[in-house]
C-alpha cells in the first residue's frame, strides 16, 4: 500500500494537486510498507531529498528490524 500511496503522491505533485501528508506516508510505511516505501522512493524518485522524511523512514526501518530480531531470539 505504501508503494501505491507514494506513486499517487508523486503523480499529484507533478500535476500540482493537493498532496498526501508526509505523516500519512510515514504511518503507512510503519504499518505495512517499509520495503514498498523505499522501492517507491527509488522507482518514482519521490521524497529523495527531504532529509527529515528520509531520517524518519530510516528510523522506522531500524525499529522494525530491532522488533524482528527481538521476536526471533529464543527466550
């Protein structure tokens, strides 16, 4: 879903229309689509220069990675 939203937002940006809020894009990345968000950034060349956005996206990816590691470590 994040990939689709990034593509939709890029299309609206090119056309000069109302955009999807960055917070919404980040929440979708957090919820289910970090790989899709990174793929969309590359595929659509979208949100690649926005440093605060990029930092947040990397922080989300890192947190998800830590959560996966914690989930698979035997107790």
